[in-house]
């Protein structure tokens, strides 16, 4: 062969090690999703404490506020003789924050991290009403999922599901032995959400 022979060798050992390290780290993202979950949970809890962010939540109605000072007491105790509220009642109302009286809903916000996702939410039933509105979730309830061949997955959203017992639903009708519960609305770590 006439001319010159050129041999090029590329030492990509460092690059290969780096790519393998990145691949290994991204196969299980649970540590990252744990951090994301904590940040999201804390952010939602801050929303409660701030009364909404960046925009404030709709103020409480007067009737709701009056119920907070009433609580089984004679309302006359809180009213001045010439009308208006006594100072103690006014102070009680000034301290009233939306969705935070018992802190039950706020403290129920939690997350569940896995290797490929993070879910954040609450197991408090009325939480969905506050998030989506009463009419948006009317007739939607969570049930335990069945297992094995009867387990309901995200692929079943919009399809019928069937009553197993008063707490569980299944994917199949059990060869004609189960009644339709309703349509699968969602499937998550809290269970199967069924729309009636």
C-alpha cells in the first residue's frame, strides 16, 4: 500500500465510566424522588399556612366565621348589647385561617416515592373536594384494589370495575358473580377511584 497509514486510538475509559455511573444512578431515582416529594409536601403545607400562594384563597363566608365562634355556645355571649361582636369574638375571627382550624388536612399531605415516580396527596376524603371542587368529584370514591389477575391498573381508567366486597373492587366480574361498581376514574397508591 502506498502512502501513509494512520491509526487513531481513542481512550474513552473515563467517558464510559461516567456514562455507566449515570446509567446506574438513573435506574433507581427513588433518592431523587424522596427529595422532590419532601419539597412538594413542604410547599403544600406552606400554602396552608399562607392561606394560598401566590394568590390568596377565597375568604371564608360570614356564616362560616360565625360558626367558628359559636361552637355550641350561646351566640348572645359574643354579641354586644347595641350590636356588633365583643372583642373576644373579633379576636377569634382575626385568627381564623382557611382550612387550618384542626390542621388535619394540612398534616395529612404526604408523598410516596419509588424508583420511577413520586406521588403526593392526602387520604382525607374531603381533600379532593377542596382541590377539585364539590361537583368535580361528586360520586367518586376510593376502594382497595384487588390483586393478581383482578388488579386494576391505569390502563383500566374509564372501564367498568366490579364489587368484591364493601371495601374492594376488581377488574373482572368473577365469571358473572360480581356486580358493576362503576367506572374507574383513577388508580394510585391510595387505591382505585370509582365514579358512580
